[in-house]
């Protein structure tokens, strides 16, 4: 399968998953989440959806459990939407790269005043 087709299918899965979560799930256990990206394997049997969840670890775990429970509903909706021969299994993974990036920026900002003080000495 071409890389271009896989990328298009991954993009459609991301778009449709966002729409299903926003409009159909409406579960209060879902925290504030963002779908970072989707990876689809070569034979379209598995789609890994990377999710970033705003909140503490308990909220993140609860949101991930809720998403995993809803994966069948999401898979069915994606299958109806895409109309491809086999609908990929949906796997949700927590992506903490945004949090790590924010933490690194905070550390860098914490270093800036020290550099200015040392430059004035």
C-alpha cells in the first residue's frame, strides 16, 4: 500500500475520531483531550491514536480507560465512514510529549534570570 494512502486514511481516522468523541460520546469521565496523531500499519489492521490529556495523572488514566471502553463504538463509526474492506482495530496511547515540552520550556525560562544576573556581575 502506498504511503500516501496510509497517510490519508490516518488523517480521516483522526478527523472522524475527533468528531465521534466530541459529538457522540459525551461521557463526563472524558477529560479535556487532544488527538495528537494517528499511525496506521501497512495492512490497515491497526490504528494507533495518540492522545494528550490535560490534567493530573488520575484524570489522564480515567480518560484513557473511557476511550478504551469506547473503542468499539469508534471503530464501528470509522468503518461506516471510511467504507474500506477491513476497519483497523483502534488502540489509544497516551502521548506526554506536550507535557514534556511545556516542562522543558519552564525549566529554560527558570534559567534565564540567572544568566542575566551573572552577566551583570
